[in-house]
């Protein structure tokens, strides 16, 4: 049973499209995160939700909108995709105050 | 959160101990030292963390100097599967900021 699962694993789409990436965790954690890893391999935090409430929102274009229907799910919707959005997106979860995050295996997004 | 400095890359012979250093000279009293690693194309993996005392778990040992300005992650018997990028992170704010990390290459 995968602890943090992301779907899809790979996503190839054209510029201008709207796409979503889904994340689910079965660890009972109350906090979830989205990270972006670009071609230079730097991992940058994008968003964090605690019990469905947004607690971290880094400087991310408003084309990116996270949604947390419940504390086990955190989805990422991206509007009007651009070439620069191509990256690997990682979802993670933890208990608030515990920085031992569990990461998913990533979604490789390619915008053409 | 305090800034960390790590060597860009290191090599280690298979079966030997891998000692990965990290400097965090501006660490404050309530900040923890966390270590993660990322094996190629996988999500980062939590290894170990500590505040003041040395820590050991099934994966590694963490040695923190008495002044807390530096630490060393020790993989006691490195295997080829330990080849990865290792990140040292200092935080108290609730978010992990990943730096460049150290690329550890374990060689046969």
C-alpha cells in the first residue's frame, strides 16, 4: 500500500491546456505539501495545507491552484500551461510540527 | 531558517563508511537538523534528524558538534544503492527548504 500516491506519473500536454495532478496519503497525516523540482534539480516548496487549510503559499503564479477536499487529499490544478511549468511535481505529507515528510514518487509534467 | 553549506559531491567505496558534512554556523537554539536523500528520479526520503544529541537509526547516524554549528551524516556501510543526493536542512518554521545537497557516488 503506497503511503503517498500521485497520479498521473507522467503527463505530456500542450501549452495553454489546463491539467490536474492528484495526491492521496494513507498515513493519517494532517499536513500536505506540493514541491516543484525543475530541470536544475532544485526542489522548491509551492504550497502546504493543514487540515484542508492553506498555510504556506510561496510565490507561485495564480495559474496554480491547490485544492484539498479532505486532509488525505491535495490536488494541484494548473491553468494555461506554459513551457516553464515543465518539471517534476512532488507531493508530501507529515504531521504538523514533524518535519519527517513522506514524499510521493513524483509527477513528471512536460509541456510542449 | 539557518543556511547550510555542503560539499557539491563526494565519492565513497562500497562497504566503507560515508561521512557527509554539513555546516550550519548560524543555527539557532530551536532549529533542528534534518537529513534527506533523493535517489535518482525518486521522491526525497527522510533519513534522520536531531537537535543537540547524536542520533542513530537503522539507516544512519547523525553527529552534531557541541556548538551545533556543523553536523555529519554517517552511512556506516555504504552500498551502491546509497548513491543519491543528500540534503542537510535546518528548520524550525514548518517548511523544508532544500539546497543543492551533496551528490554521493558509491563506487564498487
